C-alpha cells in the first residue's frame, strides 16, 4: 500500500492506495485508522483498486476545528472524490 496525502478544504487527509481494477473506496468506522485494516486491504487490492483514507479526526488525518455532522463528512468525501478525479 502506498501512503499518500492531500489537503482538502484545509483538512490534511492521509490515505492509502493499492491495487488495480474496479475502484473500492474503503471508509473505516470507529475510532480507528485505515492501516489497522492492512491485511484486509492487501487482500482486496488483489482484485480492486483500493483507496482507504484515515477519516478526518482519526489516524494521520487532521482534525476539523469544529464538530462535524454526518453531512459534513459526506460533503468532505464528495470533495475528496472530485479531487482524485474519480468518475465511477
């Protein structure tokens, strides 16, 4: 897995990318980081192009200055997808 970083709307987002094939955006839950799922991501990357970000506020991504709602997270990931020029 290759570790990458991008800044979107003032938030530094750490993410991992690996594999080829159909894209799978892997969003972790809980108070975790994407790298916790390294074994799973490596297996999935055998068939898919995996992008696995550390959700803002967790892992190596920066924390928003204000408490975010689910809509804020959704809007952020729409911007992330557009930033990476993901079409499907």
